[in-house]
């Protein structure tokens, strides 16, 4: 978790953008993907795409279902991978989604801030 930032308001929706749930998520740049309780994703009719292995902080490897949902953070949206989480685990906003909404933690001001994208090669001829 980035220093000073704990939770942010997010909206999670179906891929068609028709139904949304407002949630409070723990910002966790150490987590690859956003985790949402399975019951919430099921309520939004998010289909389970496949099972993926995930390594936990204690080194154990578990499998969880993943799917695709729209996640909105501070007015920015992205279609992103979501993990069907345990009901008591809470909501995590992971690095993949943060990159998708083009935001990053600002530990000084304790908030998420918009960031530009990075390109490895110039699009302009010099």
C-alpha cells in the first residue's frame, strides 16, 4: 500500500456500463489486479472468464476466478481484470486498474493523481 493513501471511492460496473456498484477500495499497488467480493460481481452479472493462480504475501499460491468489469476512479474509467474475491476480504484497487485509469498515488498529498502515459519510442520524427 502506498504511504498515506488507504481507501478511495470507486464504481464497479458490468462491461456494457449499464449497472454499477459504488464501493470503497483499499489502494494496493503491490496487488496486480483489483479484487471485489464475488457476490458483488455476480450481482452485476460479471461472467467468470477463467481461474488464475495468485501468490499471497505469505508465499502460498491460491486460485481465483477472474472476469472483466468497468472500474471508475475519480471520473476515469477502464475495462479491467477483476478477481472474484472472498466475501470478508474487502475490495482492493490493484496496479493494473490504476494504470488503466491513468492514476498513481501521491504520498505527499495522500491522494491519487492523474499521470501521463509513457511511450518507449517517440511518435514524432525529429
